[in-house]
C-alpha cells in the first residue's frame, strides 16, 4: 500500500508507486493524501485532502485487504501526519519523507517537520530521505558521505529501525548510504547525465516496499531497488519537455 500524493503526469507520487509495485509483481493499493497540478516542467498547485478522508481510505484498505508492506510519501500537513501516525499498520513500513516536489513546490509544511520527526520517524522500518530531507530531519548539514552516515545515525537514534540516505544530489557518483542492523552499506552507482529523473525517490521507496512485501530482507530489498532505479533512469522514455519520468518497465 502507498499513502501519497497524486501526480497527474504519472511520473511521481502514487502513480509511480503503483507502476513500480506492478513491475515488482505485487498488488498495489493507494491512499490519496494530496492532489497536485504538475507535469514535467512545472508544479502550479497543491491541494491537501482532509485528514478524516485520508484515514477513512486507510481504514477501508486495512479492514478488507491488509497490505504485506506499506509506504508513506507526501503527507502535506501536520493533521495528516498525526492521523497516519495513529495507525497500526502491522507490516513493514517504509517512510519516504517527501518535502518538496521536483519543481520546488512544497509538499510538507515547514511547521510539520517537528511532528514528522517525533511521530513518524520512530514508526519507520526504513526511512529514505534525500540529502535535503536528511538535513532537515537530523538538524545537521548533509553534504558528503560522512555527513550521510552521521545523519543516518541520528535518525536511527530517533527511533527509525533502518535509514537509507539517498545521495542523488552529491557530486560525482550517485552514492546512497544504508544503516541497517547497526552496520553501514554503501551503494554507489555511475551518474547518468539526463534530466529525466522525475519520480525517482517515489519509485525507489516503492521498489523497496514491494521487496519487503515479498519477504525480501531489508538490505537485499534496497540493493534490488537500487539496481532497478539505475536501469529505469538509464532507459528513460524521454517524455515531456522538462524533468521527464523514468522507465517503469525497466528490468533489474
């Protein structure tokens, strides 16, 4: 199950999650938290749904087809953060702390970060922040691999069972750092020169969630998802006039 925002262009959010779930051979369920108006070149509007509507969707799914794994994406505001934090998912929970869209539109109010840190980080079986999100949640600069390891330790100290700090915005290699079971694992990849990376974070966390749903251990699920994302970026379909989507049909 994904609990996330909607991207009408299909490259990010719950649309990206569902496509990724399908590619990984798992059945996808989707709870909508917010509606965006965006495409590959702009994001012009974000409308957050009422918290009672979000929890009603979640309850409908949990009461009938409970998931084997779930992920959280863009939540929008503190009311939804508090509502989602009250749920017992009874399955592995991957939390992607989506704060800003690819085009810079805010997807989480700044005043909600403290609530996210205190209420949701401790519920994460795996937290998957990028550099900017890790810095905001760990309250420290995250600009290099050493900073990524430090931020992961801080976030695990706040209660997350495992943390994957994504280094897509690093210079040089696209290095991600996983802290799991007290040990670090570095996942380097050759950087691909392309603007078509819309939805990579969503698809990455969705691929991990699919792996966990199938019983794959955390480290293996992360490595499998990393291979998928690298290939999906490399073989992107070159759609749109800006930051286009990845190839959700990529093999790994």
